[in-house]
C-alpha cells in the first residue's frame, strides 16, 4: 500500500478525488489529509494571485473570507468532506487540521506514517511559486520523500 500525505487548502471536488486516487493506477493508497485553516498572514499574496489570474472581484473580497479562529469550523467541514470523498472512492483516509507551522507538521506526519510521498493540491499561487515560497517548493527541502504539486479544481 502506498501512503500519501495530501496537503489541501479547501474541500476536494470530485475531479480532485479522481485525480489523486488514480495517480498509482490500481495500487491501494492510504491518505493522511492535512488542511490548515486560513490565516490572515498571506492576505496580500492571495490578493495578488487573484489579480494575476484576472479574478479582480475575488481580490476585492479577500476580507470577506473567514480567517484565524473564525476559519476553523469551515476548515473542519472541508477536511471532513474531503476525507469522506476519498473513502467513498475506495481509499483509506484520515484527516488532520494543522496549526501554525504546516511544513513542520507535514514533516512530522511524513515520519510518523512512513509516507511514500507528499501531494500538495492547491490553487495556483503565482507570486509564491515565482519565489519558491509555495508549500510544494518548501516541502521538498523538509520531508525527504517525493513531493508532487497538483492544481485543485474549482468545480
């Protein structure tokens, strides 16, 4: 069985579930899904990414999305939904919210479960990617297993 630590930013849609559950063909996969509740530390970067994608309305509404402690309940719902969707697709899955240091927690989980790989499933973050500050780029230096970056769908 392949053990994958899967970092996500939002609830997975069916296309995302199909994508990650078929990466290894018919080999069984167990997922440990990590999701960090949205914090306010990267508000400017998110707004710049929205502008780069031509999503001007979304950039203006950045303040309307819950952050900090208010983001925990929606994050828990997104995590529960994603884990259930993976299980419904036939995969083993468990989920965990991560706190203030997602990359350190990611590395600890990789060691704890003897993960074979990390998959980072996020929306495009052009500014962070340009400077290699996105999760996947930073994780490659911390986890000691292959890291695959995939773009989440917005169905």
